[in-house]
C-alpha cells in the first residue's frame, strides 16, 4: 500500500509501505479521509518526529477486515478513529486528566492516518473508534477528533452561557471554537487573526466581531467592544507566545484564558497583580479523551459544527507536501485541509496561494 512518510523538513515521500497485519482483536481500516491538523504541520516543519513517521490522526474510513475476536464491528462499517488511548488507571487518569496519561502518546494507529490503510489496535477498537451514521460523511467523520479536542477545552474552562469570548486565531481550530461558543450561548464572540480570508470565515461561522490584529490594536478594539469591561474568556488558538500577556490584558475580572495551542517555550511576562484581586485564571488544554468522541460526532451530525463549510481544500495522499505548504501559508485562503487517499493526484480542490 502507499503512505506519505515523513523523513525531514521538506522531505515527505509518497511511497510503498507494508500493509499492516491485524491481530484477532484488531481492525484493518481503509482510510477515506484524514484531516491535516495544525500539530501535523508543526511536527513536520519543526522536526518533532523521527524519520519514517506517518503523521495524520483525524481519521475516517471503511473497515475492510476485523479480527475474529472483535465484537460490534464488521467489514463495510464506516467509522471515525482517533489515535491516543489513556490507561484509565494511572494518577492522571484517576484525576480525569486523561491526555496527560503516560500511555496516551505512546499509543497510536499503524502506521498513521496519511496512509491507504491503517491497523487499529485493540485498545483503540475499545475506546477511540465509533460508527458513522449514514448522514455523516467521511470528511465529517474525520473532524470528530479535532471537535473533541475543542470540546475538551470548553469543558476545562467550564464555559457558561452568557460569557463574552475572544478567540485568538481563526484557523481550523478557531472556526470550530466559534461554532461551539455560539452553541454554548456566548453573549459576544470576538475573533482576531492576521488573515483577512480567515476573518471573513469567522464572521460566517457566527463571530460578532472580526478584528485584524495586523491593522488594528486588538486590546483597544476589545475594550471598546466590551465597553471597557474586557471579555470573560479568551481562547488562544494560535501558537504565538506573545498572545498570552495580551489575553490577560483584555480579560474581564473573574475571566479565564484558555491556552489551546503549542507555544515555543519562550518566557513571557504577564501582569501578576490580576490573579489575586481580579481572580483571573490561565488554563491549558491538550488533545481530547475517549469520552469526547460521541459528543463530537453528535455536534457534527447535527451540523452544529459545520464540517463541510470548513473544508476549503482536498488533496490526494501524494500531495501531502503541497497540502502542508498550502495550510502553512500565512495569507492562504485555507481553513480545513482534507487528505483523500482515493483522490487522484492533480485533482486538488481549493485555492493554492501564489508562491507555493
Ligand atoms: Zn489534531
Ligand atoms: Zn493513565
């Protein structure tokens, strides 16, 4: 079978790899759609994974073979699949922080979603897959994992109806968060980004205000919109460390900052006086856990999160390098990119910005 294998920055090869063999309690899945996640791009461009890795974890497909001990699934079933499984028994799991479980990142499907077929190990069969109803497309199914991650974030900050929210970054994650904030009855949704296309999309997904932080001072704008109060929630969905102090500056008293993007690890300074007197909070959220997937599927199936509207680009497996360049382009007209192993090369869907 074919897979898109990462070797180095700028070196992803579309090549022949062995078809995975399944055990008695495992599933062989034909991948129909795999979403390109911001973290895939981060891993490929910042050399965070070892050569030979097949990335891709937002997966939907059709089962071609089930092991004899697998119950509840059969060949022909369409399913979504996520990549990490917590142990449910360690210190972090018992405290409900499943994505911090030491087993979590060690578990994965084989070889990864950017392949024609994947082996779904027994633990995943038990915890991270689910059937797709007929009205849910493969592409919607491939959005279960990212929607689950966003749900995890909203859960961690105990998002309440009536909260005003600033979402920093209107990429694929920001656009899911806008739709969730709308669904969870946010009073005001402000979105900031540097890219005019994404800001326009943000408005289409239900943002009340879209602020271009390249041309406008974000703090001034947010204070003006909220009549000087600041917002109750800031969600940082762009991996820029400098956004953290800015987020705290526009936070209402009692407000929460949710950090939902990888930062570089650089030190930033924040106004510490705000914690005691104003009871502000900074909360991080990483990935999702098995309990989020059925809810995420419901949100997609009911179109509360409109996956079809988010997908701007579709590429074949061989075109993964182009897909990454396209998604990474700062002024690209891109929200969500899908990799379709069955799509023929040269039939990419979506505008590929000049200079790529
Ligand atoms: Zn992801
Ligand atoms: Zn655990």
